[in-house]
C-alpha cells in the first residue's frame, strides 16, 4: 500500500544538471524527440469520448511555499467551489458512466478544505465507482484524517513531501507514516488503497508553468505536442473548465460545468482547436501554451501514477 520512492528526487537532480545547459543542437534534437513522444501519447487519446481523469479544485489555498509554485510569490484569492457546482459535476460524471480517475486537487492543497470527505462521500453515494485520489503536501495529513478520507471513499493519496532539510518527511504525516505497525494496520483495514510518499525538494527548478513559476521566469514556447488537454479535464473553484493544470491563474476558462453533458464539454470547440494545434506542436496561437516549456508528456514510473495521467 505504501510506496516510498526517490524517483522524483533523482529526476529533478538530473534536470538541474542538464536542463537548458545542453548545446543548442543537442537541445533541438531533444525537443524533436520529445515532440515525437508527446505525439504518440496524444494520438492514443485523440477522439476518445471522455477524459482519462477529471481534476477539481475545491479551494484555492495552499499552506506551503515551494519556490517553483506561483502560490509562493503571488497567491490567488481564497475561493471555494460551491457544493451545488460540485454536485453538478458528480451528477454529470455518473450520468456519463465516467470510469476514469477523479482527482480532488489541481494546484491547491486539498486538505485545507474540511468538506473534502463529504465531497468524496457524495460521489460514492451517487454511484461513482471509479478511482478517487488526490495530491497533498502531507502537512495536515494526520492518521485520523487519512482514515476519514479512506473511509469516505478515497483510494489513492499521493503525498509530495517537500523539504529542503535533511528531514525528508514534513508535517503531520511524519507522525504516523514511518511506523511499520501503523502501515500494517492500514493495509489490513483498507486493502485496496494506495498511498505513495514522494520526497520532493522545495527549491527545485521544474517546468516554467506556462511562464508563472517564480524561480523560472522564462517564456519559452517549446515546439512539442502536449498530452494534457487530451487526457485531463480541469475544473476550477467557480465551476469553470480550464485548458490544463498549468493554468494557475485560470486564464483559459472556456466553459462552465453547467454548459452541457460531460461528453459535450470534452468535445468543446475550444478544446478541439487547442488539441489540433497542440498535436501539430504549434503552441504559438494558444496564449497559455505560447509561454510554456513543458515537454508535452508525463513519464509513468512503475508503481507510481499508474492510474493517474499526471
Ligand atoms: S503546453 Fe503547457 S500550457 Fe499548454 S496545455 Fe500543455 S502544459 Fe498546458
């Protein structure tokens, strides 16, 4: 049930050493290669009736201050998703027989929303049988909170434990997750649940998050396809749909959850146009993508994010 991995740390160290320091030619070769890999991912998902996953922000806050996240330098106003909009979303998910993953976070810290368990229970009571998961920094994840989330119907919790010190596990999660006895108990009580603990660095330099990462204020329009709008639907706190999870300030709102069925929203003309452009590796006409250096695909190391496209 519990996987502790150093995968991300190794990946980020590699990125730090090589990112943008390769020669121009080598950089271009890499970009071409990345475009091919992204295109393959996009092609597989082109024309599918529903997304692989739906991510929803039930609140906008975070209680951490990582250097790569816009939250640390220019946080968004505090907002909450209304229960009516959430229920509308779940009702559409159930009506569409959506069988993918429902992710209860995007760029926020989901545990700051005390309604989370109620939201998850509502999806289960309405008959959603797909996977429900979330990303958290674990600072507020006490053992009691973890159990109440699992009882409500959460199946996957990805804990990104951000630290700059030798102390790799931060916050309340530290109090229980290192105990093999506690883990054994949870394994017995919730045999089908997965909790992944990832060691992350608070001052990593990652992608430029479409020009908004405070520690990488670059504007670089990579010439590569991008799989996100082919695989994932993102819902913000006012019930609007945005292009992708890199849109921290929600500048690409193109529809509202009330505007149609799930399948209709997934075929929205804005998304179709964006997918066509991105499949052709043409990011220039999409205001957000034109500033984005994301390489266009996500890797799926064994055992991690096996069920999540992000
Ligand atoms: S290119 Fe960047 S901004 Fe555009 S969809 Fe992909 S991740 Fe989002």
